[in-house]
C-alpha cells in the first residue's frame, strides 16, 4: 500500500478531493493511505505561528523551518521503515508531467509540503528530495498543486482504475494525445459516429485510433512529436495528416 502524507496550513481543503471519486475508491480498497497534517500543530510558538519576516527585509512572510522539520520528523516516527520521497511544492521547481507522475507511482511513501505566503526559509529545501511545480504561474498555496499531483499519481497504481488499460492509453502516457471517443446514439442531430467504429473490425479500429491520436497531437500539441520515436506506420499516417492539412 502506498502511503501519502501532506503538510499544509489548510487541511480542510483536502477533505473533498481526497475522499471522492478515484481517490476515495483507492483508499476504500486499501491501495493507498493518505493523511493530512496541519503544520501549525508542530509549531513551538504559543500562538502556533509558522511564518515570520525575512532577514534583510522584503515583502511578505516566509514559512519557518522549525514547524516543517518537526512535521517531517513526526511522519518519520510514525513510519520509520518506509522510504520517503519528500516533495516541496514550489513555483521554481521541476515541472510536473506524466513521466514524473509515473515515477512517483513507483514510490513507497510520498510526502507533500504545501507552501504559502511569500515563500520558504531556504533551509527547508535541504529537507526534501524534490521541488516540483505544476506550471508557470503562481497559486495562493501549494494545496491545489498537491491535489493535482496526488490524483495523477494514485490513478497509476495497480488496481486503482477499473480497467487496467485506462491509465496506459491515457493522453500523455503513450506520448500522444488520446484519440476521440464516441458512445450511443450513433447519430445525434446530424452528428455521426465514424463508420469505422461501428463495423466491429478491431484492426481497422486500432488503426483509426492511432491515426486520430497522431492527428490530434499534430494539431494541438506538435511539440510532443519532437521527442516521440515514430514507427514506420506512424510516419506514414503523419505524412497523410500533414498533406490533409495543407489542402
């Protein structure tokens, strides 16, 4: 069972997201154990203060090292034998992507530290294994970023999804965006499901899906194709798609 701990100033933010949908089901199946801690509980200040003004002056407040350090010690005391990967949510960190989610999903124990205020006491960085960001923008705190990373990671664990192929064929897992999907009815207000999906010919369906994945990636995220190793079939389809676009 994977263990996930979160250190945050706002534990109530996690109550809904961690206990609903796929994440809730994963916990119910005992595939993952998630615990959220308020790091005010680890403050030695009588007012549970966890931030302070920066030395040298400047705008905003910084999270102090002591509550974070003691929170990590408490987690370690509760789980002394697990190998922990400690993730600091930070705008300057490595950008989170599907490959990193897959990397995280192989770990035994993840710990997320959610920042707030102007930033961190620099010494906190010496306590972590990873500094990660979900994008080039600034959020009020690290909570939403942590939820995003947890969701992307947990859904990759064995037996979390009902269909084992779902995570494998998701957009970004294959290096391509996912092909279009359709369900009943076969026609709605003049909009028809592609005929190839209705004929039951599985090989032709798989060929159509591959080509449409390539088409969607080419049109929407051509940058993804720059690092993708194309098979001869994919090169053929991509050439056809490129010619279609030109005309």
